């Protein structure tokens, strides 16, 4: 049983709208219903640590725009911006970045 955020009325899990005020109630989806990515967290993290300055890990995860930006910044700053990819690789390995470009949890 959930409750309407607008009026506080009770809403059963099958209902999408509050019977009292008609407000749409978003039902949270269980984590187990989400599709998982076919991308590996270990592979993405190692790509980020080893060659992250070129954004390869972002291309692997499906973040194409971010990968292109990393290539551009690394080229313009003569490699100084490469620390960004290294840090992202560590964050992936430490479970701070846990989803791919589509928002699906990494394996």
C-alpha cells in the first residue's frame, strides 16, 4: 500500500491514480525488474584507469558524447585533462558509477 503525495489517501499497488484527488501516483519498480546492462563494471573500470584519457570507457558504456568531449579536452590540454578518465575509472571500480549510458545497472 502506498500513499498519495498530494492528499495522503491510500492507493493500492494496482492503481495508478488516487481515488480521492485523482493525482497520478507513480509506483516504484522493484530493482529486480530492471534490465541489467550487458557491460561489465570491471572492463569499464580498467579501460578508464588504463586509457581513460581518451574516453574509451565512456564509448564502451554508451556515453558517446562524453567520450568525444574527453578526447577533445585531452588533445587540447596536451593530456592534462586525462586525469578525468582515470578518476572515472576508479569511481567505476569503487561502485560510485554503477549504470551505463542507458541507465541500466552494470554487471
